């Protein structure tokens, strides 16, 4: 694992919990927010590429990666709490300006909720197979997610057999399927029933109806997206994603018509794995093409 993930670990104490994060390099901050069922490992190659020129911060959400994995009595596992955690981390690091957000999967919702709290802090946006709005019109909630979200069978599959993390590792790359070593690395933090709690709770926390926790927060973020329309944005998208499909990409481009868009027809959800040799240079070039004003 050390050869794949050659970084020093840092921890923020959140009460009795340890919130793990990477903090690499110096310069303007690039904050990378992962989704489910991945962890900061997803961004490892992008971190290595950017840390020579930027300060790169990558948290593991509570329950994920090297962060604490508490039970429900010690942590609520809600979108609101995820945003609070990210806010607390960046406050502790005194990162309050010139932020570039890199967002994937649930990280889009968490990161854009943070951005809507502090819009003046956000300089640039990198969007990777994610959402920051409700299901697009005409989009059906995938059956596989519904089973995981709403049935005991789903709980058994996710927590008993690690089916969600293992399944995502198998189907998340289309052009370049993951090796067994990579699949095992993605799944390694989720090695027991206890340690798979976040994998399940993330799915169960997807708000579909107005009475669901988090629904109003998503509505608020969705309504606030327009304030970022003039921020430089690049979108890199695997079109064979079984959840964040072309309907989500269409919604992003409808809301941000000036965004730089790179769609990969033969790639899946884990776009930084599936097309890393193309996507990582695209992101580097995007940042170079939209430099921030010199500090006073």
C-alpha cells in the first residue's frame, strides 16, 4: 500500500473521532473531496501531480479511509455533518481563500454545500462524475442503489459482503479495469461489518423525498449554484457511469454553459483511474490556464 499511497497522514480531532487527511505541498489550496465507496486513495495520482505547485488537502470522511469508523451512537452520518466536518478541517488549517475544489461522487454535494456557505472562498471548480442538485428530470433512481438504500438485503450485501465497494471497484473502470491490487486497495478500509458502516449510511442518506434528511440542504445548494457561474470550471466525465450518467452531465452543462468539458465515452465512474493519463494533464492545464491573481 505504501508504494501506491506514499503520503504522510494527518488527523484532526473531532471530539473523540480522528478525521484523517492529506496535506501535501505549498501554495494556493486545492481541496479534493471524495465520495462513496472510495476514500482519499482515489486522488493519489492527482495529489502527486499537483503538490509541487499547490497545497493539496484531501480528507477521508468519517467512516472512510483512515478516519475513525464510529457506530451510529457516536456520529450521525448525514450530509449536514459531512459539510460541518469539511468546514472544521479547513478552518483548522486556516484555509479560507483562493480554494480550488475537486469533487467526485458524494464529494460534489459535500463540497458545493461548503462552497455555498463560503462562496467568496472558492476560486475554481473541478467536477468529476458527481452532482450538486437533485436527480435530473427524467432520471430514475438506479435499482441497485434502491436495494442498498431501502432493504435488509442491501444492508447484508453492503456490510456483510462489502458488495458496494467491491462492485464499484469492478465496474467503476471500463477502459482500464482495475487490477486486483487496486481493487483491494480501494476496499481495504472496509474490512469488517463494523468498518463498512459509512459505505451503507452514505447510500441510505441519499435524499429522494422532501421528508428525507438532507433534502432541503440539497435544494438550497441547487438554488445557490448560479453564484458560481463565473468561476472557472472544468468537467471530466466518464459517460459509462451507471449512476452519474449523461443526464447528470447534461444538467451540469445546462447550469454552467461556459465550463470546459471533457467527456470520455468509454470510461466509467472512477474517471481518475480509467483515464488518468488524459484527465490529470487536463486538470493541470486548466489550473495553469486560470491562474489566480498574485497575492498582495
